[in-house]
């Protein structure tokens, strides 16, 4: 499998994968054979955290102009121990108890469903549905706030050719919720937020441009659907835009210098943020209250 290509946008626009920090390196889930820290799929790659059983990051070469692939089938990656992955039991209803969590794609299926042939495009589409590329997202969040940002990235009018490198992943904190599908299952940790960094060639500048985002999976975002999606007053690029520094601090990842140098957002409040009414992201209002909407899923006693 080809995996993420740092030269996807051209040899003059290289964007390397983030590195796992020294403090987190022992948490990387290694495959059954070999010591490769990165799992490669068609058009994207993943680095897995063995403790959270979710990705450190998922990194894609997106070509929205050639999206022709179809097909999906969620499955475990056989290269990795199943104990390092959250399987379908964490996402489905059991014993008539509703589970509010969706199988939230990190790398979006539509972003990587392309290839030189329809067969490759279809394979890439199916490859996006490995559980290594899935994270616990409340259905209201997954189908509203996160999807709104995904669509905004796809429809970005600032890029030259509808191509982008898109890297994203979960943010865990002391305020995380947990999903417990059965008494014997290890609780699945629900991320408090998600981050996304996109790199593309600017249509007007001809340079590599970087945008970074943080979207909270908090009480407000889980409340209902259509709070952001379809709301003409809210533009995801403004309400979620972030500095690269903040994402680095919250994730245990180290990004290449260009992710800082070419990102107009600064770690501290800036005139740019004030002029564009961009909110400085904060991990706030992440409720740990029990209940269906607050995210702890218990199975009824047998």
C-alpha cells in the first residue's frame, strides 16, 4: 500500500508527517510483524496509540477533483493486534440500549477515494473504513460540527487544484468520557476534541499554505444537529481555526517547521484573529455527566 506521500503536492511543497514525542513513543502500537510505527493504506497513513486504541493521527493525500471511489466495510486491521483497536462493539446498539456514538472517520472517505483506475479508487474507499481510521464521535458531533469542517475543507476556495494534505486526530484530556459496551469490555475513551491540519498550494500566492483547526466534542456540540452545518452565519474556518502550537501541546506530536511558519494563526491572540473574529480554541464545557446524550453507554443487566 502506498500510504501518505509527503511530496503529493510537488517536490517544492513537501509536508512531512508529525513525529511522536519522546514521552509518547512507547504508546505507539506496533504491528505483529516488524517495528514500523506507521500503518500505510491507499492514499493515507495512520499511527496508532496502543492505550487509547485510537490513532495518534491519520494523514491523507486528498484529491477532491478525482473522487470516484465507492464501497465501505468497517473491519479490524489484521496487521495489528485486535487489542490495540476499538472494534464494532463500541459503536453499535446492544440489548436494546442505544449507543450515541458513531464510527467517526478521521481521514474522510471522500478525501482518499481516488486513483488511476476505478478499481484503485474503490479500494481506497474501502481502505478508509479500517477501525484504525475511526474514533468515538457522538452522532450529533460527527454529523454536524465535524462534518461541517470536512465539507469546508473540501470546498476550500483558496487552494490551487483541489488537492491537499489533510492530517487529523483526536485530543484526549482529563475530562474524557468512556464508553463501556459490556461488563467484560475495556472502556473505550471518548476524545474531548479533534484537530485537523491542511496543507495546500495557495491559488493566489502559489505557496504552501497551512490551516489548523480544533473542534470540541463538548456539551454544546453534542446537543443537537444542524447547529453549524447549513448555518450561513457560521463558517468553520473561522470558528475552529487554531495555531499549530496549541495542537502540538495537546497531542504529544511534533509537527514540521512549515506547519508553524505558514500558519497565519499565532498561539496567542493576534490582530488577524481579532479582525476575522476567530475564537481562540479552549477545551471547555466537556461534561462528564452520565447519560445517553453525555456519552457513557452502559448495557442493561441481563
